[in-house]
C-alpha cells in the first residue's frame, strides 16, 4: 500500500477517534487505533511510531491538507476536538474547489452520447445540486468544440459497446464519392475524433488494410454474431504517429516536409505545432521561420496547410510542392472566372 494511502487511513482513524466524545484519547491510544486500522486494510502488522502520529496531528491542524482540524490537548495528556461537531469529512468546499468541480461537470456533460455517461449522470446531478447549494449559479467558462447537429453521433455509443464487447458490425455506408450505398462487415477497433468529426477505425476482413469510416456517412448499423470478431493488437498511437488526421495511406512511408512560414503565422506555428514531429530549422531576420515535419502526406495535411493561404510555402519535397501549387492555381483561376 502506498504511503499516501497509509497516511489517509491514519487521518481518518484519528478523526473517528476524536469524534468519540465518550472516551479520552492519549497518543498511545491513537497509535494503537491507527495500527489496528492499517492491519485491517493490509492484513499484516505495520508498526507506527509516536513521531508519525504526532506529525499526522500537526498536518491535520494545518492548512496544508485543508483540514484545519481544531485538535487540542487537555490535562497535558489527552487529545480531542475543541469543536465537538468537527470532522474532516464535513469540511466545506472552498471557492477554488467549487470552480474546479463546476467546470469538470460541464465538460463531462458534453460526452452525453456515450452510455458511460449514464453511469455517472446521477452522480453528476447530485454534484451539480451540491455545487448549486454552495454557490450562486454561474455559466461554465470551458467549452469543448462539439457539434451536436453532426450526423451519426447517435451511433457513438452503439459502436463503443460493439468495440468493448468485440462484436462484428454490419454497416450500410455511403461515402462522399459513392453514388450508391454499400453494405459490408466491419471489425471495429477504436473510435477517433478529428476536427470535430468522429471516425470508426477497423477492418473489413483480416486481409484488408485498416480503414476509417466517417460516422456521418453511416446509414445503418447491424450485428453479425455468427462471424467471429477479428482479434488484432491494434496500437492507435503507433498507427497515427506519422500523420495528421485519420487518413493513413498504406505503404506510404513518412518523409521530411520543409515549410517556410511567414512572420504573421510563425508565432502560431511555433506555439501550436502542426504535428508532434515539427522541428524549427531556421529563424530569419524578418521573423519568418523554416520548419520541417516528418509525416506521411494525406488529405488532412493538405487541407491544414492550404488553410494558411499565403502564410505557408512548401519548400520540399518537390512533388508535394508542385501538387499544392496546382491546387492553389486552380483556386486562383476559380476567382478569375
């Protein structure tokens, strides 16, 4: 058992003892009570020194633990609470505690699409009632970027349960590029969120590559309990290590991509890297910078870089530079028309 856990058990035991007003408590009595409590939790003897309990009492009296316990000594021998009604379990929440709890509840409520939210909803309701009773109602100051009107969100929990229970799905799907919908088996591995959209990651069959399905393109979901679920040790962190977004082009190795960033966007890119592999190569006199990324190019990367307009220039590799140049030229021609 950790030392922190041991200390917490001692604090609670001392508190329980001092709440008993019908007995006089010496330091030796408190040591014996704490020893018995630790033996009950650990199942073995755990000697406690006189110095340890003295330090516990000193900490309980202080503001360090937030207890400020009114422990006094009388007759130079016995310990008690000066306030007979005091208990460390009844300490009111501080304003800081209330603010933290308020924001935590607000953030958790934004995950209502998952059934796991139902498991804590009653707790959150009671916590909200407690917070409301302790302080005046205030609006939350932390918001997650979440679009409740996005199609497919109602599938989140259904898919989540299928992943947990390892069930093969039968999905009817219609991608943006397809004219007609298609129906196929799918073995779900994980759910992934990117740019305020949710994606299901998995495989259609053992020999197929890992692919992603946008939840907003799913038409319907069914189950095939007769088809064994494809057990695969899928490592999401490793799989997405060298890309931006969700599209992994199978067989395409990551490469060094060198970018020039103008002075206006340089602070943004330096403080909020485009990818975890980003490294600063050069700082220029005009405050522009050159950075490089080590990633596999994909659709999401192109959209991200194009979003900077004239603020970013791809220096190399040449083929990516030319591709982006053609896209920008088409955009310019669109405006010239």
